[in-house]
């Protein structure tokens, strides 16, 4: 069956996310992307993503009308839920604590900082349960939570002569497969902040992928002065 422009773009999106996850090297990405943009049939597109899993499932069929799934730091969420918690709390008094990298967040996690600070990084974390509550108490101190864009986060804390809030999620959308994290508590003359962003390695790979994709499209005449800001149509190659 002949492939459409929309199907080629879905495959390109899967390849971009695979680079962000570190599943593809840049030379592999560029080769597959070039093949995707010149593919004429589903049979040419399917092998390009056959070895690239979507979160917890197989890759969406090429002919599907559904958009390519968001993955990145949200890759394989089902495998990241369950198991024994490695930490259920953090305490800082005239000092600091951090939880980052690969760790398992307890079903209920309590963080306390007084005249000190704490960092809670959920981007590479596993979760004891699908429903997690993080209680943050900052008294003349600060607590900072960093979450991946795809994580479902609900911030309900209170600030008194201080701040308790969440910044905008400008780098992605939440996905139903991800855990739901409720962040609650109190900031008294202190602050609790929640930030959404990808890891540095993931952002770097996405930037490199965008540059490689731009080079591929320019070589094939898919981008150019006549295409404008919207990208335009696809040039058929003889």
C-alpha cells in the first residue's frame, strides 16, 4: 500500500523520540530518516521502526490515524511502576538533601526543609505505585521538584509568606500511562517549586536530531524558500 505524507511524519516522530531516548545513534537516525522521507510504501516504512518500542506496547501501525506516542523520558512507564521504595522521605536542617538519578519513590514521600533545601528529581525515577503523594514542608527553606513533561502532576500546596507552585509544562504533554503524583504541603516563609523539563542528555539528543533532520530535508528538497514556515508539501523523487 502506498504511504502518505502523514505516515512518513509519524515515522519521523518515532525516530526523533528514539534518538532522545538514546535508542538510536545519530548516524542511524539520519539514515533511517532519509529512507522514511523517500519511502513510497508501507513496506519501506515498517522496518524503520520495527525495533523501536512504544511505551509498554508495540509501535503503532504505520497506517494508524493515531499520532505517534510521546515517549522520551516517559519511555516504558509500566516497567517503572511497582517494586520496593528506596526512599520515603528527605530531611534538611541547616543543610540539604537530594533524590535524583535512578531511585524508587515511595507511595508516600515526605520532604522537610528548615533553613536548608532539598531537591527531588523524578525524571529517571521509578515509582512504588501508580498513585504517589509527595508531601513538602519548607520553613524558611526551599524544596525543588523536577518532573518529566509526560508525568501527571497535581500541585495542591499552600504558601504562607512564601510560595508553593508549579511552572508551565512547555516541553510536552502528560500521558495516561504515567503515574499520578500529587504534591501537597506547606511553604512558610520559604518556597516549594515544581519544574517540568527533560534531562540535559535528552535535550541534547533532540537538538542534534532536529539539526540532522533539517539537513536531510534540505538534501531532499523538502524544505526551502518556497515552503514557508509551515513546511509545505513533499517533493516526489524520481
